[in-house]
C-alpha cells in the first residue's frame, strides 16, 4: 500500500524542492517577530487583519520558494552526491517544470509586493535578483557565498522591519545574532558537503582553506556571536523571559565548538548542522516569551 497516491508525488516534490517546511517556519517567525518585537503595541487581531503585512509575508514565501527551486536547478549534480535521497524526491519533477515554478513564484511575489507599495516592489525585485546572483555566480565564490547566503536568509525580516519603520538598535542586535548563527550553520554545511563540493569543483571555504581553518573560522564566528548576545542580555526589560534563551545560548554554543573540533565525518557534521537548526527554531519559539516580564 502506497503512503501517497502516485498523482500526489509531483506536488510533494515541489513542496520538498521549495522547502515548504522551512517556509512555514519563516511565516511563523515573521508574524511572531511583528507581534512581539517590531510592533508590540499592536494586537494579534491587528496583525492578522493587516493585508499589507500578509502580502509582504506571502511575497517573502514565494521569493524564497523560487530561490530554493533555482538553487536546486544549479546544484543538481552536487546534491546527487551529497543528498541522494533528497535529490530523488526533488527531481520527480523535471528541470523544465522547476524553472516554470520558479518563474511563477517570482511573478506572484512581485505582484503581491506591488500591491503593497513601489518600495516593496523594488525591495523584492532586488531580493529576487540577489537570490539568482547567489545561485548562478556567488555560490561558487568562496569569499562571498556564505556571507551572501546568510544575508539573503535574514532579508525577509528587514522587509517587515521597514514596513513597521522599526530598525532600532535592539532589533539590529537580534538580526546580528541570527545572521551569525545562519553563517555558522552554512559553514558547517560546507564541511558536511565537502565531498560533493570537491567533485563538482565548488570553491567553498572548506575546499579552499581546508577543514582545520574552516573550523577555526567557525570558532571565531561563535565568539563574535557572544557580542550581540551580551548586548541583548543587558536589555532585561525588553527581553522578558527570552532572557533565558540567550543566557542558554552561551553554553550551547560552547558545546557546539567542542563537538565541531571532535567531528571527523559527514554524519557528525550533519548532527552539528541540525543542532544549529534547533537553536534557530528555539529562538523563533522563544520570541513569544518577550511578553512575560522577569
């Protein structure tokens, strides 16, 4: 007995290719950030009935879905080596259809952004162009790839921040912390995908500098991440119970460093990658704790 009808498999392939599960987390993160960090003076009802905010969140989702599709298109041969099972699922739909969905999602993104404002339209035009530039050119350039990928990952939150006209120092500390954690996760992913990147001649940091120096870079970035953490911990009146999340991040990241230097195979790097994902997801969930004062 099949788990899914055969006709459902192409839809499942599109969902997997566009990282539907990641997009759902992003949607939740944007709304939670809007409610508790960017515009806490507004109620949930006001946020959920704000059609401009809804269009911006939806535009971000379509832009990122398209980004994952074009990324899969360019990374097909590498993914065949690094993630064979995921590759088989994602390529149940042809590359031609992936490009068709990519164009469709980007078109929807631009339409929704235009309905909000001309500034939103220009923002997402630049964002979509940046995603294409990353997938087509910068991903093979070791000195720009990881930093640009991390910047693209946090850009949807800037769209919401600009909408609420809130780019306070406190918000920027949150963004800096998220940027560094995503950058660290991306470098760990390079260590995990070392074999496929080497075969496909991708000039990642791990390939160019080697495993040991990449681990040193990750360690330094973890040290840097302590600066926004410490600044945020000083804002107990704004953080509320989220204070405990950032306090727990310090020993958690020390543990990541310890495991990083013990790691010697792809399986261990996968564990580290997942531990960093857990840290990001926990951060999204803990934003709700801002409402509770210490």
